[in-house]
C-alpha cells in the first residue's frame, strides 16, 4: 500500500508539473500576443484661429501595430480624424498654377491651383521628436514629401533623422463657408526606421487674394513605436 501511495503521489506530482509547464507556455504565448497587440491612441481635439478662418480638429485617433514584416524596422498605423475650416473671409483672386506642397518651415507650405484650400495630413519622423523645433526645421535633419492624396493608405520609407510630410486629404474653398475633410482608418506603413518613430497631424488653410493668409493647426505628437 505504501508503494502504491508513493507511485500515486509521483504520478500526481508529474501531472501537476505538466499542468504548470503548460500554463507557463500559455502565459508566454499570451505575453507575446500582448506585446504585439494593436495600441489605440486617443488624441485631443484642437482649434486655431487665424485671419479669416477658424480651424478645428476633432475625433482624431490612431491605432498602432508592428509591421507584418517583423523586421524591427517597420510599423503600421491607422489614423482617423476630422478637420473643419470655418472661413469668414471672402477668397478672391488667383494664386497661380498648382505647384504642390513645398515643406517650408512651420507648415507643408501648400501652394494652391487658383483657389483657396484646406488640406490635412501628418508629419512623420524617425528618431526625431516632432515638437516645435522639428516643425520649425531647426533640428538639422532632412525633410522629404510623400506627395498627393493618400486617403487609401501608403507605404513610406523613412531613415534615421528623416522627417516627411504626408498629405491625407484636401478640399478647395471657392467662397466663405464651413468646409470639412474627414478620414477614417487611413493606413500608413513606415519602413526602414530601426529606432523610435513619431507622428503629428497638421491642417493648413490657405486663403488667397488681396488679404492672403495661411493658418496651420498642429495635433499632439504621438509615438508609433
């Protein structure tokens, strides 16, 4: 009887050990999953009053996840938001042909094609904190442009120390009124950045004519891994 009890205890101990090991493996898998899980980033609303226009940004948020490439140098972020321009000035005149954004300090330097315009997008940097210094281009890093509307998503190569402006959506402003650009789950794939990366939204309203003005509203910087 003593021997049977001993064998029984050994079998029970072995079973308990197996359960513990299985639980440890399961917890390891759960932990790995948690580390690779999507991260929801809520972002605050903002407002900027300029000459003849008030810009408001609402409902902005981002969902950040590791890149499927799993190479440590990529990540994916889905961005959503709504930018509204309440234009009280009366746009008039023309500003010449469409020349595209130029990335002058402080804004994406939108250049219209004969009409006033609202456009919105993101400033993305690799190993650069997108604060006021970065916006002012005082950090001594290179700046590039992902041109054109990318409302359907895009892939961007971004090396260490680089910052790029990416336009997501735009709308012409032919007369005074309220104009809105809204985007939902626009996918941005960032590749080539082995260090940390940051992003920050911008919205530019350019009013042409004799009383020309350009007003820019920036969002809160956020980490994209």
